[in-house]
């Protein structure tokens, strides 16, 4: 492990959890630091997520679980030494898996977490489109003018590039690198693919047919893709040595998710979106 990479984590994490006095128990598992806290309101979740070396966090009751990866044991020991915590036994990470349940509320929570940060974009671009309806009616702007075309482009941008925007927010929600999440969204609306769909070109990947449709303006395809990509990303981070993970993990995610997204997940997401629509 690169010691410098986790320096800020070791120095800041206890303060961001609410101070040593807010921690009733501190241990770790194979990939996560686990803090049992007295007052959840004192924990600064968003600031913790921004610390270099933190791959994500989640709550299990009053226990804060901070995902670090394979170097968690060294980070744990450093924190214990700095703040005087007792070194506890490593616990089994799969104990939490039994508690997870898929429910309507969990699905709504996921959708809310992915979409809520984008509401200002929807509002701003929506108002631009309304303005473009009103101005020509009042004879204040011609639909043939360059100004109208530019404003129309701006209004469309927030919706056309929705897969990329949701690629960021959904990756963050699912605990995956946001850049890779955006890339998966970009793949769905890449010009070669979009233009090919428009011209009737049939695509396949190693002989597997790709459903020809446009994923611009869509939400569910990218959310579903990143929901599957996130656990693959964490699994790769867990087992690939840290010295090469910065190169190998993104490469493998792209190689795995490109056919999986275009051939299976994105079409399923499109069907779900059309059904709800």
C-alpha cells in the first residue's frame, strides 16, 4: 500500500465520524472499516466519501462501513495506533449479505439517489424549452434564427446526454468510480452507435446481436448497467493487486461491461422504461 495515499484518511477519519467519543466500537472486515457510532447525525458522510482511498460507504443500523479494499487491515492498524483503539479480530464480511433485501423502498431510494442531483439540470433545460415556445409566439425570436438554434441545442443537451449525467450519479450511488460510470453512459450514446442505429445498421459483438435503439434521453438503461458494473468493480478492486489496479480494473470493466451493456442490460432497461412510460 502506498502510505501517502491513505495519510489523509488516517488523519481525518475519526474526526469526520464524530470524534473518538462518538465511536462505541471499531473493527474491520476484509474490505471495510466498521464504526459503531453513538450519534449518526455527527457523521459527515459526504466529506468521508471525498477522502482519497475511500471507495464508498454504507450504513448497517448504527454501524458505519467505509469501503477501503484490500489494504483495509493496514489502514485499520494505523488508525488504531494513532487514536488508541484496541485491535479487534477481523470479522466475516458476508455477515451483512443476509440483511440485504430488495424492496420497493430500496428501489425508490436508488432512483432518488441517482436522479435528485440532476433536478437543477432538468429545471434549467426545461425552462429553456419553455422559453423557446413562448418567444416565437410573441414574435420576439424567429425559429430560423441562429440564437433559437443555439438555445434549442442548450435545452436538449441536458436531456440528450442524460446517460452520461446519470452515469456519474448512479456510479456514486452504487459505490463505483464515477468516471467509469460516465464512460459506460457515453458508450450508450457514442456517435458511431447512434448514427448506425439511425441509418439502420445492424451491430453485433463477437456474433452476439446488439439491440438497435437510441439510449439518449433515457434513464433506466444506464442505471441498470451501473447497478451491475458496481459489484464487478468492487470484486476486481478486491482481488487485483493495488500496484496494477489503476490500469487493469478500468480496462477489465470496459471489456466486460461493453458487451454486457449493449447486448443485454441496456435493452432490458429500455424495455422497462418504455413499459413504465
